[in-house]
C-alpha cells in the first residue's frame, strides 16, 4: 500500500475499507479502439531511425512527472522524440528498438499499465488512477499505437538482462532506465541528434497538425483584438488569459509561454510576466501559439497599435520590420541555404539602421560585424513542430548549416527593439519594440505562409483592428 503523506488526515487504511474499495467495480476495458491516425506515420519514422543504427538497442523514454511542490506535479509534457517515434503521450513510458539479426529492429512500447483493483494501488497515493484519471490498459495501447506494449515496471530488469548488443538512450528523462543501460554520453548524444534530424522534414500528417495549430492561433489573436478594452481596463494578463482560453478550447494548451508585451515591455524578447499596463497610444507585441492535442504548436507574432492606429514613428519602425520580413520570406524555398532568410532580413535591417544613423556604415560592413544586433537581438527564425524551437538537437550540418527541403516548417520573425534606456537613439524611439512572425512550410516551388490568415502590413493591421477591436 502507498505510504501516507506527512500531515495527512488519515493515519492508515482499515482492512474493512480496503476490502470495500476492492469490490463493486465495473469492467471498463475498451474493445472499440482503433489504430490511431498517427500510428502509420510513426511506424515509418521508426523505420528511418532503425536504418540509422543497425544492430544497436535504442531506448527513448517519455519522461516522468516533475514535482512542483510536495505532492503536486507540473502538467506532464512527454519528450518530443518519444511522441514523434511512438505516436504516444503517456508518462513513465519508453520506446525500445531491439536489434534483430537482419539489421532491423523490433519495437516495443513500455507503458504504465492500469492500476489493479485487487489491491489498494488504484486509490492510494498521489499518482493513483482514482486521483489522476484512467490510463489506457496495455491491450488498449497496443490497439491505438500498433505496437506491442509491455509493463514499464519490468523495463529496467528487461534492459539489464538483455543481450550484449550496444545500446543508446536519450538521457535526462528517466533515471531508472538510464542506470541499467550501458552506454556513453557521446553515443547517446548522437541518438538525440538523429532524432532531431528526423523531425526536420515534416510528413503530411504533421503539416496538417500545424495547420490546425495556426488556424486556432489566428482565432486566438482575433479574440484578443475583440477584448482589448478589457486589457486596457486591467493589464496584459487579460490578453494572456484571452488567448489561453482559445488554446485550451481548441487544443492542448499554449505551445510556450505567451508574450503579451505592451509598451516598453515589447523590447523584452521573452517577456512572459504579462503584468504590465495596456495603454492606448502604445504598441502591443503579442507572440503566442496554440498547441494541438497531438502537441504540435504554432508560433506567431503581431505588433498592434493598442489605439487602433500607428503613430507616424511606430509605422516607420513597423514598415521597416515588415520589409525585412518580406525579404526573408522571399528567400524561403527548396534548395536555398537555411541561413539565407536570416541573412536577407538582417541585411535589410542593418541598412535601415545605418540610414537612420543608429549604427555606423557602410551597411555591408555593419552586417558583417553584427552591429545591427544591438537592435535586432535575435536570429530571424527557427524550425517549428512538436517544439516551438523544434529540432534543437539536430546536427548543425542538417539544420543551421543545411539546405531547405519541401516539408520543412520554420518561422520568419525579424524585429527591432529600442530599449527604454538606450541613449544612442532619440528619446521618442525608446521603448518601441516591433516583431512580425509567420509560420512557413517549404513547398516544391517555394513556400506557403500557414499564418497568412492574420494581416501583416500596417494598413491591413489597422483595418483588421477597426473591424474586430473591442
């Protein structure tokens, strides 16, 4: 029986209560489940992974719960490589690819089975089913995932007793499994790199999920516009809550902490406190994305005049960022170097900053020295998918030093940020921050802007706000 918590109101469980709790429960096994729609795609991904590591055992854990405080855990989010390869989101799971003599692999999905009603485990303890909700049985998971499923509680012993084939495991996710897999950090890092490489090009199912994420995000941005009066009357928190409601209604949650940055907060790249005032006359930089139930996320930014109309200076900065984004998006096409869109946007902004007199030219020299970064700060985009900064562990030669291919999905998000305490720019520029970000999928002949449903140009933004702003 699970150990009682300190300061609990009950000192134990009587034999009579234990007996009572074990009886009178209906059989809830589901026999109507079908193969999940992601399962065939996950099988093809596993085949690609198998081909990279013939003769080696591969262990990809889903991860464990992380304690927030005492017996309260953070919401569980599985490791993205596990989701991609297993098509599953269960906690305390692991995908194992066991090598065969022919060089291929047999795949097994270890999972935490349902709690038995023959003892007290299903209703005692903070993670018991009666407290946290019903899990799938192993048989149910086999139907949905199209994989043989085993009890995760035997995984450590199984791996310890397995053949002497070389093994790799993704580290930092499940210490109990890590402890029994004989490997080394360099080999394990290579496994994680390959898992990142294999997510660079999205399949049709993944692109459909990203469309869902973006479409919900477009509706979330429109919700925010409609509730600006509530934000003006309260704070940035109203904006955060408004977008979060849409994310929870149509998806799993937000894909990352929403940036609801009004006024000078727009100059802070990752402002997520979202507790500042929302004042007419200022700009609102909203960077937010809905995460679908399958855990694919959008990542979109718009910078909006809270009063509905840009001031001349705000429009001047906005138009420069818009033009830089146009230059970057034009460079997104198959066969182009990944760095091309970043370079196109940054070169445009460097030239604009030289023209304004904020950095010393000529523009090409300023760009080569990176002088524009005082005001542009970040890179111009990143891969997008299961993670907002997707494929982060992929090899440099496949990602940042690689070439764009059809099916890759990335953001293009130039920005200009004039800090409120920056004495190198005139006072009226200080505290202005502008970013415009869209989600693009590379196609056979160019790209498609998945987030084109949101206005981008200054005129279109003002017209949109006139139509929907509350």
